[in-house]
């Protein structure tokens, strides 16, 4: 789920739900798009980027929340799990034989294109977030890897990692924010 302005965007097995949350005491459905098996999404500049059916990245124009429209999609060979969007790029954790990080050029929303990847992450990715100039990849039972996405967004360079034991996924974003503050970017 992502909340932007007065709308919450939710992906689930039925599709993309857009909920008007301007009245916090009475949220209401504003829009729906039948894109089944959504499992992760991000929002940027009037578009929702949604991973669905494990192998499809759908790009949805939500400028009119009551009438969302799929404007582009990309089918991938590996299973896509989590997504984070920054500028012209989407970063997706993917798994096939190894866990990888895929980089997709989304500058043309109607025609996304895979442009790079990082092979063989240290373990299964449980989350991915962009904060400022950095990409944080949460790894199951292995902590966080931190990448520079400014120097070359299509080939993020690994800067550091935090090795955690049984690292809980619900703390992922808080730790990502903490490392961003430590690096002096906030």
C-alpha cells in the first residue's frame, strides 16, 4: 500500500484499489482496476507501478483516481517481488535461481524496458526502498545492502551493508531512514 496526497493505493489478488482517504473518518473507494494478483506497488507523479502475477510490472495512470488506466507493462522471466521507483527508474527485487535486483527504465510509461541488474544478492530480498540518492535492499535474515543510484542508476554500486540476525521486515523502512540520516542526506 502507498498513500499519496488524499489517496491510498492498494494492490491485492483482485486488482488495484484506490481509496479516497481525505475524510479520515470515512474512507471510500474512488477507483478500481482489474489487474489481478498485485503484490507490491509504488507511486510517482500520477502513476502507480505495480508488480502482479509475479512476472508482470504494470504501469497505471491514476491522474484521475476514479478512472485508473493501465498504460504500460513489462513481462519478466523471473519472479518479481518488491518495487521502488525513483525518477526514470524502477528497482525490482526478483528471484529465479538467484535473487537479483532488476533495473527498469520507466521514462516512457507506455513502454518500460529492462536496462540492468545486480546478480546474486546475499539472500532473499524482503523489501526495497529508495531514499534520496540511495537504494536500500532488505535481505531475509541478512540485514540491508545499500546502493548508490546517482552515479549510474542502471547499475547501482554497492556502498555498504548491515548484517542483521533474523532481521524483522517491518523495521526495514525505519532502518533505511536511519542510514540515510547517518549518511547526511536528510
